[in-house]
């Protein structure tokens, strides 16, 4: 078998560094390298500061479509108990000792209400910003007794610091001062990073540890903590469609407002009139127009219709007449055609798709197709299910963090990651992810029942081991090892029974 790390003689490949460098210089390969700034930014996604990014996310959260989408993702992910409304449960594992069970019961009693009270808000902020922070209040021998989820600990005010991907501390802006908090004082919900958000901090992080990594390869703990970058927000891919939608809405509304303006120019022939007559005529005519405007404004303000015909008397001299002056028809016609409802719906669908949902689930139920059927809803649920996994992963780590702080303060130690006697369970009876899991289990059970019926029929027919193995492998698609195990288990029992009967 050929190996990618061995040469044709079976020896490890040697890197001839000088030859590689000579070839690179000769072929101008180094000139074709991509810089860090080119990777992180582009014309549509420029490098921005963390405050600029968070301000943009905060602006987008105020949009009803985005706000409803985030709420729907959190609701589908967490679900809720039918009576208590709890969404997160700390349950003991089946194979734990009695002493460990007592610890789990104490943790449940101390933290269940605190965690469930803050679960929805911290999950929503995590979806919106990619990070969410919870202030932990704890005491020795008492553990965690309060969790604060407030606007004072929004991601705008908290800068997390990481060491090789692990959060180790925070710098928090409080009372116009910067304070340092440790992991016992602040819990971080960190959404999984699925994309790259161009920001200045990325380059700083790389340069901060560039030389340190060379010096301290053997001891990771000696590396410098670096500021955590922004990422994981569900709004990362939704920025462009969001602003396209806003442009379409502004264009549609402004065009219709412009079309609703009815303005005209009226010329007045005042030939052969004295100055006093001209002044009296203009005053009379201006008062007529002002009275008409006031009557219309009062009717709109008081929400009362005008039920009478309005007649004005305007005295004239020497066959005077009024005539209309055309202001230019092209200046005030068809402005609303620049943007139509179809444009708005197209960009709204783009925005909903970027958020992982269908527009029909965000208040536009009239868009539901009569022939959509279960298949269409299943595709929608699959998108929601993918986001639900990300949210549950982040919320689970957040709960483990709080439990670790509680155990360290109250019991003087924490459980190892792989030896925790409890597990975090979500009540997802109303979530898309749970529905997919239930449907998958149902299909597996139905398939298993069919397989058992076929195997039972083969056994009743008296098939030997070879025949049953061939049938399971070729006709039912079993792996060869599995087919042999089932065949030997079934046919072997039959052979032993025949031997007993002969004796």
C-alpha cells in the first residue's frame, strides 16, 4: 500500500529546504502568496472594529423579521416542559454511585431554577452576537446563589481572553472603568464559529504569540492569552440581504409617498386690474386655498369624512380666468415603479434563508403553498435542526461552566469532563430537532421489526448458516460480519437443539 509520508523505498520523505526555496524563487511562488488582510476582508466585508460589528448586529436585532427568526430558533431548540416551563434538566447518569447521586441531587436543587430562568435570554443573545455573558455570584461553602443576565454584561462591554481556544479571563467595562474578571465570576456562552468575521483583532492575536509559539512549543500554558474575536452569530451571513431589504423598503415607501403628493401651479390673469384689485384678488384666492387645505387636514386629524360638496365664490373683473400650468408630467409620474412588492419579498426571502428559516414561518403565512406538504416542512425543520444543534452545544457548555463553579465553591472540587455523573438534557418536545430524532427512531424501529420478521421466516424454513448468511448479506444489505453473527446465533441454536433431541 502506498503511503503519503513514505517514498518508494519505504523511507520517510526528507524535506530539502534549500531546494524548495530555490524552486519558489525561480517560479515566483512567493509573489503569489496571499496576505492576512486579503483573507480577512473584501469589498463587501471590510475589516471592522468590534464596536462597529456589535452596533451593526444590535441594529439588525431590531428588525421584526430577524428578531422573530432568532426567537423561533431559541424556542425550537429549548422547547419547554408542559407544566413547569423548564427547558434544561440536570439528570443523573444510570451507572453512578450512591455518593455521586447525592451530589447530582444537590446540584439540581441549587441550580435548576437559576439556569432555567436565564436560559432563553442567554441563548437569544448568543444567537445574535455569537457570545453571551452571565455574571456569577458565589460564596465558599455555599456555591452559586445568583446569576445576573443584564445589559451591563452585553458583549459590547466584555472582552474575553482565550488561551489556545479556552476562555481564561475577561476585561469588563463597568462604571467608566475597566475591571478584570476571572472564570469564576463570569460565564461565557460561546457559539461555535462557522465562518470568519473580518476584524482587526485577528491580526493582533496572530502577532502577539508569533514569537512566543516558537519559544514555548512544549508548554502551552506559558503562551500569552489573546483577545477573543467575534464570531458565531447567526447574523453574520444576513448583513447583505438585510440592507438590500431595507433599501427596497425605503425605495418603495418613498416612491409611494412622492406619488401621493398632488401639487399644481395655477396662473391668474390680472390684466386691466388696479393694484388694490390685484391685492384683493390674490388675498381672496389664497384664503380660498388655505381654507380648503385646513378643512381637509381637520378631517384627516379627526378621522371624520367630508360629506358635503365644497363651493367657493371668487369674484373676477373683465372676464378674468384661471388656468393650470403643467409642471412637467415626467417629474411626478410612476415613482413607485422603481421598487415593487416583488422586490421587497425577494430580499425578505433572501434574509430569511440566511437566517435558516422560511419566510412563511416569520409572519408571512400567506406564502404557504397548498402543495408544500410534509416534505417542504421537513426541509424547513432540517435547517432549524442544524441551528438547534449549535445552540444546544453552546448552552450545554455554559451550563457545565456554572456547575463547575458551583462545585468548586461548595464542594471544593469539580468533576472531570469525561467523568461527570450528570448529563444536560433539553425538553425539546416542540423543537424541530427533537421531531427529526423521533422520526429517525421510528424509522429505525420499523426497519428493525421488518428485519426480525424476515429472519424469523428464514429460521422457520430451516435455512442453514450458509444460506442465511448469504440472504442477509446479498438480499438485505447487511455487512458480512453482521450477517455471520446473526446467522450463527440463529442456526447455531437450532443445531444444538437437534443434537439434544438425537441424544
